[in-house]
C-alpha cells in the first residue's frame, strides 16, 4: 500500500463551493485526468467510483477518454487480480 498524504480543506471553502469532501475528490480527480496528469485508473481510484461510473462521469462532462500505456498497465494489473490473464 502506498503512503497516504492528508490535507485540510476549510469547511467554509467546501460550503462556498457547495461540495462534500467526496465531491471535492471527484472534482480534483476529473480535473487532473482532463489535464493528462492522472491516468483513468488513478483518477478512478481517487474518486472511489467504478470504471464504468467514472467513464459515465467523463462522458457527462464531455471529457474524452484517454487510453495510454499507463491505462493498459493498470488494466493488466486488474486482470491479474481477477485471474483473467
């Protein structure tokens, strides 16, 4: 398991943005994914959404799905974990 870094977001900022902490994580993940800074696997991991839910979220925001070597590697790990290799 990787290290976890915790940072604080003042409640008044969440209130101003009208977001829950979970929604803020989703916004961060989607933004970093759209910028190409996170793979879909890592962005999805941050959101705690299934791959299908994450892709639906991207589609609803008209964000194209990126699929690169990192995504393939993430999928291969998932396939291995599921015994599908």
